[in-house]
C-alpha cells in the first residue's frame, strides 16, 4: 500500500478536526458574534418593553454561543492529540514517504513538501497556543500574556484559512493532471506500482 491505514485515518480525522475548528471560528465571527447578537437582543427585548444594559445583552449573547465554543475547545484537544500522532507517523514508511527523495523532487514538489512541513509546524503552534490560552491561569501566566498569545493564535489562523482551500484545489488539479488517483489513494491506500 502507498498510504497506510494509520496515515489515512490521521489525514481524514485531521481534516474533520481542522474544518470543525474553522467552522467554530466562522460561527463565532459571524452568526454567533456577541457584538452583533447583543445589539439584536437589546433591540428585540426593547420591542417587548424589556430594557437591559449593553453588559447584560453581551452576557446573554456570550451564553448563547458558549456551547458552540466548547466544541472549539474539544476539537483543540483533538488537534493536540493529532499532532502527537503525526509525529509518530513520521517514523513509519508511509508517514515519511513524501520526504524520502526530497533532493530528487521537482521544484514544485519540493515547495509542496515544505508547505506541508510548515503546515505541521503551524498546526502544532495552534494546538499549543490554544492549550496555553485555555489553561493560562493553571500554568501561571498573566492574563495579558495570554491575550498576546491569543492575538498570535488568531493571526496564525489565517494561514490555515488560506491553506485549506489551496490544498483542496491543489489536490483536485493534481488528480486531474499528473497525479491521477491521488484522492482515491488517500481513501483506499493506493498501490505501490504507481510509485
């Protein structure tokens, strides 16, 4: 097999987790934004003759989105486990296959391989920084430092936001051109005869 079941499982679970994390961020920034929803809550309650303060509306809006954000945290734990799993996979034949003959690869293939390494580093940063943000008080760092880490976490998120569609487009183009079967190989394992 070209790709082991272990690596394929990691790939698809990782895809699900990353898309889930992106989805929770999307919801937090759009439909479940406390800024937008707190104003809506104040407006709608006012129509019923109930007046609340902006702080009260903010607390309600944050309470509405809290269960969704709990999923972000759960998926963040999963991402941390996936990082450890991927590091272990680097020591398997299937897991290091992409990096064996790096010097013989075309410039395009070298850039793709480097891109994946950068992605793994970025995902590791996101998992570690997310855990630090979540447990800042337990590990004894200040709220200001946690805020700075959160700012970096949110800035680096943009790399993943850019990588995901580029990865999907790149794989579809590769499957349609010079790497026919690359998508099905990541599903069924592939065949060594294609190497």
